[in-house]
């Protein structure tokens, strides 16, 4: 089970550290509902059935569930 709070912190850090980091581009690539990641960051929605796919994608680009962000 992924650490969702840690993952949310990772996404916020990515957005802050990398101005070209595009959540909408990732949503499109992973075929996620529009604005899902933005709502997730703001705590309005969870990732629901997309959790595994999203965590797997971000793990492939450097997210580590065991590293605090």
C-alpha cells in the first residue's frame, strides 16, 4: 500500500522544483480524468482506481515510497 501523504508531498515538491512539470501532460499520457492530479494535490479527491497506475509511473521517474519528501 503506497504512502499517499508522502506521494502528495512528492508531487508538490516536483511542481515547486521543476517549472516545466506538467500534471495535465501526465494525466493525458496515463489517460486519467482531467484535473485528477490537481484535485488530488489540493486534497479534494483521491486517486481511486488510478492509484496503482499513477504510483507505478512516478516510481519509474524517481518516486520512492520510502523516501520522505
